[in-house]
C-alpha cells in the first residue's frame, strides 16, 4: 500500500506534508523538500540523498526514510 502511495505521489506531483516537521518538510512528486531546497528523491523503495546537509535537514531526510520505510542512499 505504501508503494502505491509513492507511485501516486510521483504521478500527480501533489504536495504532501508529513505529521512531523509540517512547516519545513514536504514531498512533491518524488522530490523531498526541506525549506526551499530539494534534498532527496524517491526512487522506488530508495530515498536518494542529494548531497550533504545541515543537521536539521539531515533529520528531515532521515525522518522521511523512516516514515515511508525507504532505504536511505547517501
């Protein structure tokens, strides 16, 4: 079911907020946004991190990976 949610988000490009970090973290399509920057991309069951980030942004990325049960690829 979670995989279907990921596929649906990728197709619709709909913006989604998560229960924690509602103000500064969102997913739009397969992009993970922290503040105003794309910091990771969802690719199937993987979350590909796009570089090295501050402690707060890294918390956002880790949270998305855990919440959506994705493998984090740094």
